[in-house]
């Protein structure tokens, strides 16, 4: 039984790592885009985006 739980937790950890990678790619894209357009990133902007993404993938 504990092996099943461990396997599930490893699968969840892998999924979380995948999502973190996607968020990093999006953050890098936004930073690059903002540099090109000389737009300043507001302090809460990226964290707000992370929060929205987290709620989408939580379910």
C-alpha cells in the first residue's frame, strides 16, 4: 500500500515539476517581450499570472 502512495506522490511531484517548467518558460517569454517593447513589469504582475495558472491546473 505504501508503494502505491509513494508512486502517486512521485507522479504528482513530476507533474508539479512539469508545470513549474511551463511557468518558467512563460515568465521568460514575458520578460523577453517586455524588454523588446521597453515595457516595465509591475511587481505583482508575474505572481498574479502564477496564481491564475495554479488555479487552472489545480483541478
